[in-house]
C-alpha cells in the first residue's frame, strides 16, 4: 500500500512504502477512461467545434472542481497549485503533495481523442503529473500514462486528475489548463457484445493498519476502515468513489471494497491487465512481488530494490481484514476484479509462506551487490526473573564495554538494584533503578557510582518483581555481542560451541558462581568423538572466572567442539560463551542448564542476503542420539523437509545450512529438531555474514514460554535496527499478541497475528510505520492460544 504520509506498513511482516511516483518530464500527461460524476451545479469545461476537429479544455477552475486535497482552492482561477499547508509524505525529494480531479466533460457523441497538451510551470524542485480517463460504452477504463495510451475511440466523457509535488522550500508547480482535440468516431460497435466477465484470482493479502495516515487518493485512514490497495495508479478510485472495486472472499465470507490506495510494494504493477504498465515479461495475474518472492524475479526485490519479504499482491484495510473477512493473519484470498473484462485464470497453488528477514539490501547471494552491516548481534528473548545474573560485564579491558537493558514486563511500577562484583567476589559498586509499567532503561558501568575506568567481572540484578535483561558488548572496530540475562542457574551447564583458532574464531567461557559459598568450576571440552581436555578454577560467590580456550595448551589449534561446565559442590552457576575473530566478528550466548528432546530454531539462512547459518548440536547423554531435523521456509513444500542425523554421545555435530542440498539458494526459514525419547540435546545457531566480520547467534535448549520479553528493540537508532523472529513449535496453530513500548512504557503499537503449525514470523520495525523512526524501547510477545513460542531478536547496524 502507498500511504501518504507514512512508510511501508506493518510487518507480517511488513513491507509498505510511501508512494513515490516514477520520474517524469516537467509535466507528464496520463490518460484514463472513467464514469462521469454529477455536475454539482458547476458548468462543465469548454468543448468547442472547429471544422472536422473539435477542441476541449479543462480550464484553471475546472481542474479542481471534482475532488481535491492539498491544493489551493482560493487561487483556482489562476491555476492549480499546492495549498499553503498541503498533504505531506515521507519522500525527501517531494515531501509536499496535492491531488485534484476535474469535473468530467461530455463530448457531443462517440469520439476519437487525437491529442492532449498541458499548460503549466514546474519551478526547480517541483513536479506535476496529469492523468486522464475516458468513458466508453458506459464504463470507465483505468487511468493511463501518455506513453501507455490505448486507442481512445468511441469516447463520450473525459476527466483529468492532477498530482502536484514539491520539495521543501521549492515553489509550487502550476497547472493552468489541459487541452485536447477530438473528432467524431466513425466506428460501429458489434451488436452482440459478450457479457462482461469479472475474473477471480487467488492472491496473498496483508493488513494495512496505519490509522490516521493519508492514502494516495487523499483519504485519511480511520479505525476499522474499508478499502483496499493495489500496486498501480491505474485503478485508483477518487476519495469516497467506487469506480474501481474488488470482491474478496475468504473462508466463506465475502465483501466488496473500493481501491483507495496504491501498493503493496510497487506502484506500476497492474498485473490484472493483459498489457501491463511494467513487468511485461511476467504472466498476467502474477504480481511482481509474488514472482520475486517465489522465483527470485529481479533478485527477489521490488522495483525500488527492497527485498520482498511477503508475496502480497493486495492490502486490506483493518475493517476489511478483521471485521468483514475475519482474518487473523496474512493469508491467501480470492479477489474478483469487478471492472476488468477477462476470463478467470486457472487456480494456482497457495503454499504456506514464511516471511523473509530484510536485514540488508542488495542482490541475494552476491556480496559485491549487498552492503554488509557494520555490526550485528542476536539474543534469545530472556525469561523474566529476580534475581537476574550477568556473568560477563566489562569496561575497557582490550577496548570492550558492556551495557545492559532492563525491561519491566508488567503493568506495575517497580524498582531494584544492580550489584557489580569483581573477580574476587567483592562488590565493586551498586546502581539502583526504577521502571514504570512496561518501561525499560539502559545502563553501563559508567553509570555506577564509584566505578573506575576499568572493570571485568559480573553483576546481579535484584528486584521484588521479575525483570527481563539483555547485555550488549561493544568495542570500537569490532562486531557487537549480546546475551540475555540468566534467571536460573544449575550445577551443570552445556556450551554447545567453543573454539580455538578455528577459521579465525576463538572463544572464552565466563562462569559465574551464583551460590553463597565458593565452588570449583570444571570445564570439559569435547570434539565429535568425545572428551579432549578439561580445566578448573575456584570461583568466589557472585564472582566470575574466564576460561579462555586459546590459553589452554591441551586444546589443539583449530579445535571446535562443545563444553560441559560443572560445579563441584552443588553451587548453582551461570556461564556466557563469547566468540571473537581477528577480522572483527563477535558473538555471545548463555550456556543452557539442561538438555531437552526438542529444539526450536526460529531463524536460519542459506546464502540469504549473504547470510548463512550453522547449527551446532550437543549431546549431553553418553550414548549417541538420533534426531529428526525439519526445515520450513521459502521454497520448501508444507510441512517442510526432514532429515535424520546422529549426534555422538557426549559430543557435538554441525549442521551447516549452505551444505544442505534440500535447501534452495537464498533460503530463509526455521527448523525443529526432535530427538529420540530420553535425548538430552542443546544447541547454538551461528549466523555469519559473507564478509566474515559480522555475526549473530542464539542458543537452543532454553525452556519455551507463552510470554516472551524483548528488552531492546530499535528502529533507526544510531544506525541500529532490530527484528523479532517468532516461531510456533507446536503441531497446531498459535495466536500471538505483539506489543511495542517506548522506554517510558508508552504503548506504540499492538497487533494480533497467527502462526501456522511449525511456522515462524518476522516482525521488522523498519517496515512497520506505526513504529516511529528513532524508536528505542522494548516488546512483549504473548501466546493468546495457550501454546508456548520461541523468540529471538537480531540487531543489525550499517
């Protein structure tokens, strides 16, 4: 949908854009066929006879005598210009906007239009577009550009539509008149005209939302509104008019709605026409977005280069989506184009759709065309708790610094304190905090009174109410790391991925003692065939100790495997694994306390925008574990593709998605890993950009929950954006409610959705216009149907 003003609406992921008409000459002419409006007592534009050819003219006051928005009616007698306060939209070149339609003019009889011209001015920084439509045989055709003008024969009525555009500080364009010539039409219509056919086609539909925004025809969207958007200006009805209508049917419910906006994705993709404005190499009834999503047309991108994350070909206003059709999620609908005369095409497949994640722009799988993000980090949605433990907090050692974001996931105000401990277990400082309902705040060691310029240790957050916490680690010239706060410790922890100079990657395991007395922590390293080495250290209460794999002489260079961390005397421990590479890449994840039979991986890649992923599985049982891995996502049939793997007893196994032949190139999706009864599996998903200097990860094996918190979510904050990936690991569909809150706890946007069995959804704030640019806050994802969900958050910066 093209909303003015506004950006690509919602993500279900999202993907809306502001209408930005294509570049044209100083004044462009468009032709359109249409049904006359009532005269409203206004004299029609002049029609003058001259020998065999006659002239018609839409004069200065005629041009806005129909409907108008954002134009100066007080100066109508001097020509059409922008109002002092016109419509606005998010377009840096032409943010000021106005649209006006003329009264229709009636020609003396069926006529052939010979030519048309425009009298107007376009000062520097402005632009004007003129469209025309005509009424033939009692039926309006679509609006047409001059370059795509069909034969205008048998015309009885003409009407103009003028679009005025101007940059900030630029003078308004002026359109004084639209003139043309015509002559009587000598043709004869066939007596037996076939009964008009209104074709029906199955299309992916998405919800518009965006209450309060302005559509391309000047309509201001209201709650539970009723209209649709199609991706071409040719079929745009006037504000309040019903010249172009569609009938939509979904699961036994049917409604008829007008086309009042342009979108989704493109603005010149009239895929319902035999001779379409653009993309003529595509078959009729296949939208460019659908071809890009399923077949990689145009590198999987729309006409402006944005990644197509959903194959949606029609947008529905909220009242249509929720009230008339009862839809709860994006889905396939049957759409009848009531103004089009053509046979219904054969019914097409309607596969399950998993949204793609638009982290970067460019051509899929071609690093030279894809700008690499400068930094990235991923974290699991942390389970709220109190206390919450942060094993790795650093300030300035080797340039690294930590910050932590605390989220209040409740409707009640709360407060607490953050206690920092050095490596000896001594308290190094305290930082009190207070949060209103649903609020969040970010702190660093620099905010803690009395802290010096250098610190390496751990922290504990204490509060009478549960909080959710995420930690980010930054270093100039390096990638970002992130991990979630740990609310529950254990005497034994699984670290599925550790390394010593393997492909340039090395790791360190930071272990924190959560008990009241000292404990000896022992870490045992295992490769694919079993244990390789071990080491141990005494850790004071609340303190942490770093096991740095490159410093362990017993580990061979090039080692990659897993680790088991154990407490010697029953004291609970927590651990964070930090991985870095000399090229700048960095990731971090929290070790998991127990293994489980089933693991959920919400987000995986195979050469998707130069991102690829690998799953490192760890078997905590001494005997081999057989597991079934089921992939779902783009290009895979429902319910996905499955394969069987065996994870060595006490060892680990790597599943590298680019090496999986069942996955197509450019694939993005999710996976479910289910072991035999009694299996104890853990895992880590690593997501690495082809540049090698940017990576993200998240852990597999944490308990699923019906409510997930995301403490740090951003939209264009110092170049950072975040996306939420929500997976339904259940054999039945799940409904969710997703809410975004500012740091002060104000609700910015809330939306329902539904996820099919085993499926996943991406929610990307940059494609959600309800979330303002510069947003920094948090999110809550709640299962509304009683099934647990898995949620991960990815942050990227360029």
